[in-house]
DNA sequence: TAAATACTGAACCATATGGTTCAGTATATT
DNA sequence: AATATACTGAACCATATGGTTCAGTATTTA
C-alpha cells in the first residue's frame, strides 16, 4: 500500500485554499498588521479573523506576537519552500505525462466514449 | 487555440491538502490507473476513491474517461502552473519581510511578551 | 444466460470549516 | 475611576469533508 505522510503540507495547502487567507498573506507581505486591522480590511468580525489567523499560524505561515492589548501578525519564517518544492516536483510529472505517446493514442480513442462520467 | 479555464485556486489547494490525493497525483505521474486500482493501492473503498477523484477532477488536476466499465484516471492538462505562480510570487513576499530591519528589532522585543497567545 | 467485475448513487456518520453573536478579560486612555 | 479598545472563548449554525455501507446499473466473461 502506498502511504503519503506530510502533515505540514496538509495544513499549509488547506490554509491556502481559502481566498481570505490568501488575501491575508498578501496583505502581510505589505506590512505587519493587528487582528483588528485585518478584520476591518476584510470586513469580518474580530473573532472570525482570529480564526483565520489561527489556521495560518498552525500552518506556520504566520506568526503573531501580543504586545499590550494588540496582537500583531506577520509572515512566518517557514515561508512556502516545502509547498514550492512539492508543486515543482509534481509539475514535472504533469508535463512528462503529456510528452508520452499513449497520450496521443488515448486522445484518438476518446471519440464516442463517455468522456466526463455521470 | 484551446483554452483551459483554470478553476480557482480554492479548489486546487483544497484538493492538494489531503495526503491521499497528493498520493494519487504522485501515482498517476507513474501511469494512468482505474479507480479500482487506485482504491486497492490506497486501501480504500471504491466509493471513497471515487470521491477523491471527483475532488481532483473538479480542481482540474485529473481527467477521467470511461471505456466499457472501466474509468481510467490520468493527470489533467491544466497542470499546476497557476498554483506554482501564486506560490512563487508570494515566496518573494516572505523573503522580503525577513530582509527588513524591523524584523530584527521585533525579534529583540520578543523577550518577556506573550509570544504564542492563549 | 448466468455470474463476476467496475462503477454509481444515496444515505449515513463524525468531524472540520467559516462564519456569527454574546459575554468576558486585559490594557490603554481620559 | 470610568470608559474605550483589543482581544479571547464558548456556543451556535449551516455546510463541507473523508470515510463508510448498501443497493443498484452497465459491461464483460464464462
């Protein structure tokens, strides 16, 4: 049986699957921000934004630090190296598939068969 | 020219957030496979595997074709270009943040403050 | 024609997600 | 001291996810 374990990628890809969270990363790339400021920018309750930040923190994409009553968020040191590596390694597989001869053959066979399923 | 509408990053990052689905992509990189074969490899029911394939299909990462009673799965033409581009563009933001001077300053300030929250 | 194979669909389950409100606590500010 | 600000936590809600079983349908194969 083929098993693939890589919890960090689970968490970071899941974190990146939400447009608000990608927006937060975008924003933090332009400068650190408090949770309140981010909540205002994304028109969301403080509590809602806090949850997004927690997801990003668990994924290691964002780190926070509370000073006084303000929690400041910034991009995490971890970066997106592991994600970039996975994607790049697998892009090659995608490309390799389409250089293969059987690709052309299977394209030819497609006529008359159920291409898209139910 | 054929145009491929790249489904939003939401779908592909969500698809990639599951280790089984990353494994399926890995496997399809080594050759096309039926749903039954994948279900066997990943020790899962046919129905369970079918759902994973549907998620990958909606994200455009896998295409399937049914011939006779067998549905064959292969890597989609779309590839991982959009995802790679997003990641690469944002890696730069992460790196830029850590070149900044305020990074060093904030690291120094961290002593004695609530680093990790609740 | 009968039986095996490969998939499909519906229903169910436990847990997670993305959001909210409401009620706190801790920290400034006046 | 009183008020305002910034966050925290619990509870709730609707929907999605990752899996299952069970009951089909369609297509080989014997």
